[in-house]
C-alpha cells in the first residue's frame, strides 16, 4: 500500500491547520469508514466511530512515529477508540448483534486483490457474519485487523486463552460453513 499521507500534511495538522485536517479526513475516510462498518450496528454508528476515531487521531498525532506507516497507526487508533466505546456502553453486546451484516463490510482497500481473491474474501465474510458476536469480534480483530491474542484479551476483557479459543472456533465454523474438510484445513 502506497503512503496516502505525506509527512508535510501530518506536520501541517500538528500545527492545527484546519485545511490540512480536512484534507487528512478526506484521505483517510475510505479506509477508516470501512473499518468502522465492521464494528458498527448501523450507518450512524459507523459514522460516529469514524468521527470519534478521527478526533482521537488528531489529538494523538504528536505520538505518531514516522517509522510506522501512518495508515496503520490511524487504523489502530480508530480500533482502540471503538473498543473504548464498547467498554463505555453497557449494552454493547446487544448493539453488536443487531444488523450484523454491517459488521464485515470491508473498506475498498481490497482493490489490490484479484477478482478471485475478492470473491473468496467475500464468501468468508458472508459466512463469518453467522458467528456468535464475541467470536466474530475476535475473528475481526485477529484475522482482519492483525491484533495478537494478548491485545484482544486486554481490549475485550477476556483471557488470552479465551481469545485464542474464539479464533479457533471461528475458523472451524467458517470451514464447516464452506464445506471444507478438516484434512484440507489442517494443511493451512
């Protein structure tokens, strides 16, 4: 993935240049709204997550280290913002269950995948939507967003072993839904 955000733009944002902040928002919108959709129960909540995440990005921009791609850092800040919102909301389990089809909506950054890879990814996503809410959250965080089980455990308030179990269970159930035999699956 080519860097979408220049060092100059980041510097201008640090100087609280409103035009630069607006430009950064426009550049990052496509990536971050897709990420937010995976965790939101509806469009309004996805936009709310996006905006909260972006504000947090701006507030924490001084902590950004140029040795990390900005897009990765911004995704991580946004995911942490969403997790914090989960913790603040006592009914987050119920909200996550509603409209689960929105949970796995992927950002358009998958465009570097071939058509065949894109079709396979969509097939896996459609099957993942049928997973229990916590299993789906762990699957998203581990398989899609790249978090480790120790991080997921801390974010979701579960043990590392429980996180690993949810991921293993997600893989097993998705394989079953796809009709893959366990002999084939053990070779991955």
